[in-house]
C-alpha cells in the first residue's frame, strides 16, 4: 500500500501547501516562472571536445610502431626518444581526460 505524503517544509505559513482553487496553486494568481539554465545540460558537446576525445583515444595507437622506427634512426638517443613518446602520451591522456570530463559535465 502506497501512502501519499507531503514534506513538512512544503507547507506555507497558514498551514496549507499553496493549493488554492482557481489559480493553479499559485497564491498570487501569476504563472510560475521556470528557471532556464544557461549551461548546456543534456546537449551534445561542441565539436572541439569531440576532436579532442578522438585525439586522446587515437593519439597513443602509433606509439607501438613509432618506437622501433625511431630507435633505428642514427643520432637519436634513447632518452630523447622516450621523452618525445612520453610527451605525446601525456598530451593524449590529458586531452582524453579533459574531453571526457567536459562531455560528462555537459550531459548531466
């Protein structure tokens, strides 16, 4: 059995919960104002967020075959190769994290 309950804080000073016949429950007789959000809740993110997510997702894929190719280039030290590839890794992961964060905030 389900009971209909009303929260105690929803009652007005006169003991009613604002329901007066003839004006839709509004004491002043005016229409209720619906607050419009200025942020983009429930909408798809802008294109640059999608492109950032694509770069973040696909930016790490070439690292598997780029390392052996760069290791065979004379004059490149192993430290330089690791620095370049880890910089790309950090940028791709950072872009992916930022894009996912923006996407989640906009879809809530």
